[in-house]
């Protein structure tokens, strides 16, 4: 939502989210919908997408393609 950290209306954001999820599904990624919340409040909760099996470099590329200034990546480490 809000590519380039510029506020868009709900309809534009929902359409962009749908394009992202269609793109992910088309590439064979499994994903779940989620929600981003600001730590200190002051920003409306934003829908997000949790993607499984995407390497960090691909996540950065995907984020750039969809106009995001940041992505969050992580990995499961087995003990």
C-alpha cells in the first residue's frame, strides 16, 4: 500500500494489492494476507502480504517493481 510512501486512496491501494497478489500467484509463490501496524500509532493499519519461499534479493526486486521503499525479509533457522 502507498507506494513510494505517498498516500493513495483505498481503491487505488486495493487494486495495487490485488495486482501484487496476482503476480505472486502467477509466479507460483504461496502467500497469506496480513496487516502492517505502526509501532507508535499515528498511521492507519495497512494490508500486506506474507510470501513464503522468496529469497531476499527477489523480495527486494519485487518491492522495487511495485514501488515499495522497504520490504521485510527473514528466514527460519533450525537449531
